[in-house]
């Protein structure tokens, strides 16, 4: 373990995640045992990263969340990936505003949208801008996040045979660290108009499965 911690700290101090830790091995796995193994649509690609890569990701996520919590940088309504918060607190927040809107004779609407491969749609420049401006991430730390997302490669392995390495086209991997950052990129927010005018409150919560939006209007 001391060697692992040394490698983690060396990566953070240099602002570089080695290329060897950004190489994914993709294995095909049957979605269900009853599906036809001769059909490509019956398989789900499983992307595997090295143990050290996952360890560095978790350390980076823990340090970043600690920085954000100590400095109170998280949005008030964010429930994703926060201690003491969950999908239950997010639903309770939306439910409370729905009930209040109805009690106050407002029109309320709830729209649920399923976004396929949500984290693959995250725009890197926007993500880096949020890290810099809202969370004060600068220097080697910002360089590390940039390195983490760039020049990722993958090989496909089947029956013990590997393909040639190819550039990964996905914007964000569903790694632990990126789950944290992506939830910040599309964080839950509240926008209210001035008193006496049409009220429009919008909450946006992005997970790896759906986006929730709530509007209540007079």
C-alpha cells in the first residue's frame, strides 16, 4: 500500500495520469443467458480499468468532495454523491414544492426524460470552466483532471485475442471520480422570478439514468 500511495501522490503532484492507467480492456458479456450468443445485439460491452487507476480515481474524488464540503461549494439542493443525501432527499424536495404549488393554486408539471449514455454527453470545456470558476480548482489539480479525460484508449478482447488499441470517443467514463464531476456539471439548481410576476421554478437533477425537471407556474 505505501507504494500505491506514493504513485497516487506522484500523479497528483505532476498533474498527469499515466497513459497506462487510461487504457481500458473491453470484454463482451451476454446480457441474458437466454439470448442468442450468435447475435451481436445480445452482448453488453464491459470496460475494465486497472486496480491502480480505480484507486487513484477514488482518492481524487474523496479529496475533491472534501474540498467542496469544507468550503461549502456544493449547491444547496444537490443530493447526488453527498453524505447524508440520496435520491430520497431529492424526491422529497421536488414533492414538497409540488404540494406547495398545488396548495397555492398554481399549475404544476413534472417531466421525466431518459438520457441515454448521459455522461458521454458532458462537454469538457464547460466542465473545466465549472471546476475553475465555482470550485477554485487550479494548477496541478486542474491539469490532472484534464489529463484524466484526455487520450484514453481501449482494446477489445474476445477468446483471449486483443484488438489494436483505439482512441476512446466517449466524453466521460462512468468512473467514480467522473460521476462526482458530472453531477456538478449539471447540478440541481433553482431559478425564481421576481414577486408578483409569473413564477417558474426549475430543478434539474442528472444521474446516469435520467433528468428530472419540475416547473410550477401561476
